[in-house]
């Protein structure tokens, strides 16, 4: 499953909201430095979709706020 994700780093709280179009808006506490926000994003999505962190890959937008994330739910 592929999901469009809009990341908001440096937020006060962590949370995931689903937008009307099915994309996700993810608030992260981590700053976007040294991949910390991406690590936190993968950790949060793994918890939400109940999959291992290794089943989540950021397909595009590694250094952008808008990312395309692939979640391997079938494994």
C-alpha cells in the first residue's frame, strides 16, 4: 500500500491524522536533521499499521515534507 504523507517536524505532540483525500498528516517531535524525523515517521507508521519497521519504506521525498511511503502489509 502506498500513502502520501505530509510531515510536520518539530511539533509539540506526535500524532497521525488522515486527510479527506486519504493522505496522512503526521506531526513529529523530531527535527528534520540527520534523518531523525524520517526515523520517527517510520516508527509511528509501523505502530499505526501494526507492521515491522522494515516493512515501511520512504519511496520519495526523503528530504521533503511531502513523502510517498510504501507499507508492506501483506508480509
